[in-house]
C-alpha cells in the first residue's frame, strides 16, 4: 500500500514571471497541462518540449516527437501537435521531488513549476490490488475528501501514460455500458466494470478534476487532475469451481489440471481468501508455504496441493492457477472442513515380508473412488506408483466398511499410509484422507529343530554396502539388546556363528549352528540405527509326543515347558507359526474351549491338555508351545484317533 499525493496547483508570480505552484503528499500522482502564458502567439507544435528539474534536463523528461508519449521512469510527457499544450504526468512522488521545475519548448518559451511535497494529508488515498476473473462484474470504490464532493470525478487507465476512461459528468451512461460511475457526492464514488475480459487487466486511477482552489472549478478555470487512488486490476480466467470436503485433524490432497498448451515453464500459484498470489518458484519439488505444500509438475501440466492436520482455520476458498502473459488461469476450490471425525484413531500393524496385510478400515461413502497413498520423508501422502498398484486391493464388507490391503509385502512397503475417498472433476481431483495406518515389517520366521543350523538372510539398501551390519537379539542399539555378531567382527571367538556380507547382492547372511532352546527369540538385522528389520527364530524340541486314542474317548497330552513366566499354548497346524497365529485352541489365559481344556502343574513344569469326545477328524499334528517376550519354543504332538471294535452277543 502507498499513499497517493493530493496536488494543489495555483498561478503565482515568481520573480515577475507566471508559474505553477504544485503541492501534495508523498506517494501520489498528478497530471497537468503545460502551456505558454500566451498560447495564441507562442506555442509551436513543431518544437521539442521538456519538463525538467533544471535546464539541462538531468531530472525529468523531454521529447522531440509530436503525438507521442515519452516515458522516463515516473515522468511521462504527451505532446499533441493539434493542441496548444502538452501534458505532464508524474507517479509515486516522494519528498526528494520537492523543488523547482521548468516546462516549455526548446526555443520559444518556458514556465516554472514549484513542486512542494508534504508527508501527510487527510485526503491521501491508497494503492491496492484487486482480483477479478473473466466474465465477472466488479465494483471499484474510490474515496475522496468531502471538500471535493461537488467536483467532477474521473477514472483513468495507465498504459504508457494515463488514458481517460470516463468521468461523472458523462450523462450517457446506462446499465448496459461496460464502465459505470456512480458518485455518492459525500466521500466516495464507485466504478463498476461489467463482463471483465483479459484486456481489462492493468492499472487504473481514481481522481478529481480541480483548479487552484478547493472549490468546484468554473468553466473558465485552468484545471488539472488529482489522483486519489491507484488500483492494479489482476484479471484471471476461472477454469472451474468445485467444493471439496475434508475432516478436522485429517489431510487433503488436491490436484489441479491445466490446459495442454500451458504445460512446461508457466509458473503456478496458490491463493487463499486474498488477492495475494503465492507463486511456486520451483518445479518438480515440493514447496511449503505455511501449512500448504505445493508441487508443480510441468510434464503433466498439474499443480498438486497437500494440506495436513486440518483445522477450522484452513476452511475457505482457494485458487490454484497458472501465470501467463495475457491472463492468469485458475481453478476455484471451496474447502469445507467437517468438525465431525468418525474415522477413529490411527492404527498400527506388523507385516511379514512376502505375505499380505490389511491397512485401513473406513466407512463406506457412496459415489467415491477408494484411495490409498503413502507418506514420503516430508510427510506428504503421495499416490502409489502405477508399477505397485497391482499389489494394492480394495474390498468391501456387508457392514459397509472398505478395507485396503497389500499382497506380497516387500521391504519398501514399510511406512505410514492414508486411506480415503477420491473425487474427480474435469480439472480437479481431490482426495480426502481419513484413516492413518503405520506399517512396520518383519522377515518371515525362521523355524528350526533343536541341534539344527539356521541361515539368517538380512537384506539392506544399496547405499549401506560399506556400513557395518549387525545381528542382535532384541532391537539393536537399545539398552536391552544382545549383540550376536557384526560384519567386521572376529568370527573365531564364536565358533557356532559365521557371517558373510555380499555387497553385490546387498545381503548380510549369518549362519548359526547347533541350535538350542535358549536360542529362540526375536532377532534384529540392523545397519546403524536407521535400519532395523526384525524376525523370529522359533525352536522345535527334538522329542515328539505321540498319543493314540479311540473315537468317543478322551486324550490327555502332557507338555513340558522351560520358562515359568511364559505363556502356554496348544494348537493344531502343519507349521508352528501358522498354528499360533490362526489355530490356538487353549492357552494359559483361555483354559477351556469346547472339548479342549488346559491344566498346569507349575512345580513339575508341565501343562496338560485334555481333549474329550474324540472324533476321527481330530487326528493330526498339534503343537505344545511356550512364549516369553516374543520367544517361541515348540514341541510336536502327533495324535492318532482310531475307531474301536465292538463284539455283538449271539441271539438266544
């Protein structure tokens, strides 16, 4: 914003010759006519004209050309060969402009101009930026001092110099005119501009027509223009307008698409509830402005906008646009923030590499496309790449809940995901993200029998090839971890452990021999403290329990356990890890389940499982298991249920 000068021009006598005295306030603009005191005899339209601070014209401007505007910074002259004067226009006056000037031609005449610049005036206006879009009708308000209420009001447009648009004395205005001026005749007048076009953009000036006094000029007065307000009209073209709904404390991702011909180097911008444009100064890189993050993708011709942790203050009207030489194109987005959050807290899960995992459960919303995205390092949730999407699936349940899942989980899938609903318009795609899920990974369990060997394969990233690798029991680099071996460690001291680091395959392999029950537990492969990948080593005891029973009878199976503070299980399954996950029948926390029951003899370190009312289909492989802090030890149980033979007594 800057103040606009109010200029007072009076005729005066300085050293016996006629002069113009000009005074105003810092920051303003003026326009006045310069002519000789005797126009009929002295004015020569074919001589060059000047307006200078001194005779050698080191400050100001001059012209040798008729019917041309000559611009020199803030000074503009216009010499019309058919007129008896030339026009001087000065913008953005400052205190340094205070002083004596001369206007005239190069041979015949000159006139002194005394310019006095004051800092303060109650009539000073402002300079503003006003935004409009093509096809809109806008109204510009121009304030003035009440002493000018009877003066003619003027509206100019600045190109090279000021060009007259209309004034309040024009009586031919109608509701169909493009420009309409209405004067309150009190303290302001309004100018309405109808059906805005790209050509209407630019700088406009509001002013009053006046002479040497504050009174209304007479018909014979020598008048000038005092400009009281400057308006920079920024015209944009609205591509479309859409409403986007998002939720308190959640996130929203908006993609604005622009016409094909605007792909490439055209700069994008974002606005919110104000005329100030926030330009995106870099392409193919996320740029942050307060809470709003923006990404200009020139190859796709889109601007991506991401806002996280939404609050009520984020609600409003946004514009995402592109800056062109002629007109700024934009899409209007009315963002509505719902205060009701019925999506629940964020969730977490651990997925085993190579298996499948469910990520998000969220309520069904009709006529929306289901969406899943993954946060990057800047916590911006970006869409899954097309090469990965085939592993992501959406399914719905009869309860109206949609679930997102990943199949064949790999190491790169670890991270934070958001699920939500996607809405597509012609030029805008919006995603309201509502369900947050943190996914951590674990390698498949390693299951070995007591006395066997186990090969543990730990993958790492290519950029970690030269780093030291670790295998720990417990999470590495924590106070409770137990270092098993490092890639740079002397292996002679640990005869039952060997290590190989294959930097070409990015694979760190540890071999453990002669396994014992106490080797069971959760291990971690780690590189520094930035990469930790866990897995479980499960030990199956050498001894196998075999039990036979008859259909209709019962079976009592006794299982030994080693650790008193462990949790005991009894389950059925071909593999012990699947048995624990999906097939637990009874445990020390759930001792009765239908025909199965569990009792414990802690002094003997034994728990007994009784199966009653045996059936033929009960035959199969079972497991006695104990677990302590993620460490599993199993004993295999083979149950054989046979049919009994009954003798029939002969008839008498």
